C-alpha cells in the first residue's frame, strides 16, 4: 500500500547510522519480519527513485498530550551513504514522507523446538530485530552481530531486552571479540545440542560465509539480501540475484523485491 507517513523521531544512534520512527496505517501491525518499505525522500524530481529500507520495528505510539489517540508506527534503521539518505537524516519530527509497503517476502519462523541463530552486521540488523521479537516467543534466540568497528554494532541493548543472548565481534577489536562474527557462530555450532536454524542479513561477504557454513553443516539458513531497487514491485528487474542453477548458458535469476528479500540460502548462487 502507498501512504503518507509523518515522522515521529529521527535520531542518530551511532556515527552515520540513524533510526527513524514514523506513523503507519493500522495494517502495518501485521508486517512480517524481513519485509521492507520503499521511501520517497522528498517531493522533488531529484532524487527521482524511492529508497528501500528494512522494517526494524512496528508498534503503537501514544502522544504525550491528554486525550491523544494511539497511532500505529513503523521504524527503520539506515546508514547515510549518499544523497537520498543524507536528505533523510536532515528531516525532523512532523515532516512527511511518501511510503510504499510493506513489500516482499519475509522470514519463515521455522520449528519452535529448535535454537534460532541470528547473524547480522551494520544496517543488516534492521530486519532482524522484528524477527527476534517474534522468535523469542517460542524459541531460544542468539544474536551474532559483527562490524568493522564498534560504530557498526547497532541496537544491541534492544535485542538484550527481548531476552536474546548477544555475541559481538569487530574487525578492529573495539567491541567484543577481535575478528569476524562468523568465528563466534562456528563455536556456537560446535557446542550445539539439537537442531537450529540460521537467519542472516548484512554485507554480501558475510552472507556468503554464513551460507557456506550452513551448507557444510546441513543447517537450514535464511538470508535477507540488500539489493539495489528502483521500484520494489518487480517491474524494473534491477534487483535480481543469481539462483543456484545460474550460468551463462542457463540464466537463473531471482527478483529480490518480490521473490525475496528473504531466501533459503540454498536457492542462491554463492562464491566458492
């Protein structure tokens, strides 16, 4: 659905990373973890295209003044990387945005009688919070958050408040372990008793590594891809990713915005 959202808050939560809350229609309460929105950052021609953002959280906001009516909201995390996101960071409370969503296919919650292992980095944590919020209702959940520096580790306190056990790793050692977050994931898998499912979102290199680990150990793994999108509804085909049977002779592409952004890792072609 397309709607006009009013910004309720827009704050920098770490250098270069922002968290925005905005009003949403009542139907947004049923948004699935892993779905996303397409946001037009202003009404001008430039920038022309909407920007895709994962849904970080949904809920109900009650204004402070007396007699106020509760208002559904959605939240998104974003990183300032270009003109569009720089414009977003300059917006303030009561500014308006044109939003399309929720879009795409979200995560499958899987079997409740198994451990859930969530792996994310940077703004890849955006769709994983709502996922964790749902998973903890029925399953033990562990989060493995990685980044180059401590500035790339976002919203850990929010995950901990859900009851999620959190592990952090940074490449420079400024927070948590020094190294890659996949190393902590491997240790947990070595100690695992019983079944588990892995959920991941983040840089392609991290997803490639996580998918390889899951394949080697025969563990179900769902990944959320961060594709470049122009429309969000499958019309432009600008966000396609190679499927596992893809080759030059037999092309096999998956449309990230409509068939994803969440895929079983075995559906996709990864680097060797």
